[in-house]
């Protein structure tokens, strides 16, 4: 059967999209900036100093763990995850007996940090550390500049009027895609009612019923989202955000802790449901810039691929073989089978060197 690309097509974007337009936004570079304390934040210098010491101490332990199973070093997502684990365990949000021995191991080095801040419990420090990481990411992404000419593919894709509906899922927090769409006067549904969000707060259900041709869904939140009540999210454009809620600005950081947010954080639970629902409406999903490291997203992709023999993924990546090998379990072990059946079609080029015409050819490839 030949797939028809004239209906709804999905596009899943990851961090590689942003780094294609700004090489200074790689995970390694962001991690270095956070650990060097080189970025400006709006935090007390005592908190910054203690956060740096804490992160450098737990990084030693995380790097030692990964050195036994892989060649990679820990990054800021790992650091945020472990910090969250400590806090969740100590507050009994998610009981984890194993964490206790980790805390005992680092306690000698952490105790002076607690004393310097007049803290009695380590969870007081971890809240500060998580805020430090979040602030750094916000400041870096807010002030970053991008070479948007490298994403001509996205404009050509959108300009193909044979596609009746386009669903863009993004795992990024920055405003790169919004800026591209708005610079070219392209209307889209963002869940707020219009591009500036003047019609009210965030209603994820708008994605399901919107008549807009383009729906842009930020599954991990955004640097310009803030919570102004327990259940309400709004856009903000000022240099400051409302610090009443500790997850402001509202976006996800971390590795496996994202799985908890998909089920325990109201806004991300709704967004995960939107991903599940809209994904089931399409038969073709283009993926670029995503490393397949989010287990929640991977699970949905795996189930979707098996739900219909016509469902297929087009991967745009400069090293597709390396990507398949580094992908987490459920994706990695199925890649060869999907590729053999023409359900997974790799394009081994960066998105800045890929054309929409080439991708259309791949979409029309016959499946077994």
C-alpha cells in the first residue's frame, strides 16, 4: 500500500533542531555553563555557590556510575534528575530506600553547604539547586540567537498545501519555532487561543477541536509559560516571571523524572494525553532532533507504530545508525525490524541539508 501524504502529517522536534541553528545550545555546552556558574541568574550568590558545590559533588557519583556502562559523562538533565530523586525521597513524595545510602555517602561534603545557608534538611538545598538549574536554562534560552535560515525545510513542509493538517510536537523549551511561524505570518494553534495568548489561559483541549491547519504542541512546556494559579497557565513576555510557583517558568527538565510529570503534573498529564490522541490521527510522523531518550515519548511511539500497519516514521538525522544504537531500549530493539518493513525510513542528513521534496519521496515508499 502506498501512503498518501495529503491528510494529516505529524512532525516531532527535539533539541537537535535548536542546535542546528545555534551550536552553543548542545547539552554538553549547557552543562558546562551551568557547572561553571558563568551565566547570569536572579538568585542570591550564596545559593549559586552552594548549588555549584552540590552539583559538582553529585556529578562525581553519576559519572562513576555511567563509566561502568557507557562512555558518556553526566549532563544537566542527569543532575536535575538525581537532585529530584533526593528531594522526592526525603519528602516521601516518591519513596526510594536506595537514595538513603547515596545521601549518606555525600553527607560529609554536603553538611557545610547546609550550614552556610542555615538549612536543616537536604531537601531545602535540593529545591535551591533545581531552581538554579531551571534559572540557568531559562536565561540561556531566553537570550539565545538562532540562524533560522537552516530550517527552510519546515517552511517548505508547511507551504505544501496538499497536506490538510499539520501537527508539530516539540520537546524544546525555546521560542525558535514560534518565532519562525510568526516571522512568516503563519497562523497556528498554540493552546492559548491565538499567538499572543490574549484570549485567556492555556486550554490543551483546543488542540483537539481547533480548525487551524497547524497545531503546535509543546509537550515539555516553554520558557514563556508561567503558572499564575494551581490550574492556570499564561504566556509572559517580561524579563521576570512569577516565582510564587517553583515550576515557573513551566517546562520539564531531567531524564526519567519526566515519566512522573506525565502522570502527576496536571499540565503535562494533559499534554501527554494530547500527544496520545493526536498521534493516533496520523499515519506519518517525521522526527528530527530527537535522541529517543524520553521513555514516555518512546512508549507512545512504540505503541503507535504497532497500532496500524500503515504508520511510519521518517527520521532526519546526520547519523541515523548512531542514533538507532544510542536510542533507549524499546526503540533501539525495534529499529531494524521497522526499517526492514519500511515502517521506519532514515534520512542520514541534518535537517538543514534536507529538502521537503526528498522527504515526500520517502513518505510515498511502499511498505511490506
